[in-house]
């Protein structure tokens, strides 16, 4: 093998390394309920999985945990059943048709501070089987509870879902303000949901951006928008991700564009693997 050939192989290996997904933790939150956050998580995960990525969802909405229902599944147990020794992790994790794995958290996550160190280590050991995720999406509750802020703090990126309604904008800004005031995360992305068109979405985002720039002297990123589609309710009733039910709709195109934008974000990730994240998660959640 000559020197030029070795160089070409080295360049190709470097190129493949750049193309290979790095493990990333994305926390999805909203200032208020009813803005379509969980529907967004379900459809984003489906879009990412269709690209061949290994996607996990941690359902961390303590009050309204229903990611499983939107996929047409129903979880009878949650992660606390693993902590207490009643179930194994394999028994509670739900795998969808597209290979997405749902970790039902629910109220079980709120009890994590009662778990001793030995049981935490047992949980980590069980997670070795699920350590090959490319992305972990965390669906939090709405608002700014301590648990929501904890999940925001330990994420690589944060996505805030809002719409054009004044109350939604105000609550989104309040959440962003808390994140910045407490130095929880600087990688804040905004998705504007349920808009008529791109112009409405950009006008909505610019209102938040202007307020954040002027009053906090900080910045936020525009990740994309999702158009209003009355058929979304039908997909939810069918318990099927909308991007599968209507793959060529404008809604689905918007989701796919957001997925592309998300994968294009370049900065140093906090974690080398899912297990690395899990160790930090067990220290922070419930503190």
C-alpha cells in the first residue's frame, strides 16, 4: 500500500467518524401544557428512527405520562418498579414497530431519591443492554418544576415548544428566563407549533428572540416550525405517529426538516454514551 492510498483511507475513516451519530440527550419542554409537546416528541422520534438512528424516549412527564399511548402501547409499569425490584428493565421498556424504545418514567422518577446506591448501580447494570442509543429524547412535564429544570440541566440540547398564542409565548419566555438565570443550559432551541405558514412561525419566534436578547442579553436558536393540521387528532385517536399515517403532509415535512436541523447542530456533547448520561441522571433527578 503506497502513501497516497494510506492517506485516502485515513481521510475516509475521518469522514465516516464525522458522519457517525454521537450520543445526544435532548430534553423537550414547554412553558405551558396543550401546545403539542408530546405529539412532537413522538413524531420527531419516528422521523429520526426512519433515518436508521437508535432512539430512546424517557417519558418524564410525571402528571401526564402518555408517550406509550400515542404509539398504540400501554405501559402497566414504570421505572420505579425496576428500582423496587418488582420488574426488570427489559420487562418495562416498550419497543415500537420502528425500533424506538420507550422508558416509562412517570411518577416513578419522582421517587428516585428514595433509592439507595446499591439499587442505582443495579439499574445501571441492567441498562448495559440498552447502551447503544444514538439519541435519548426526554419528554418532560409542562412548566418549570424542579424536576423539569433538572432534566434541562443535564441535557445536551433543549427544545422549547410554543405556539403563537400570547399566553404560550409568555410562558415559554418565563421558562427560558429561568434556564438562563440559573445557568442550566445554553443550547436552547425553539420550535413553533400549530402555525398557518412559515411567516407566522418566524414572526412568533422573533418575538421571543427579541425579548430574550433585550432583557436577558442571551440568544436562542430557531429549530423550525410545524403547520396546523386538523388530521393530527385522527392520528392520535388511531395511536399512530402522524408522520407514518400521512408521510407526505406538510406537517410531516416540517417534522423531517426539524430532525435534519437537530442532527446538524454541532457542539461538544456532554456524554460519551447513554450509560455516561445515566450516571449523571441518577445523581441529579430527585435531588
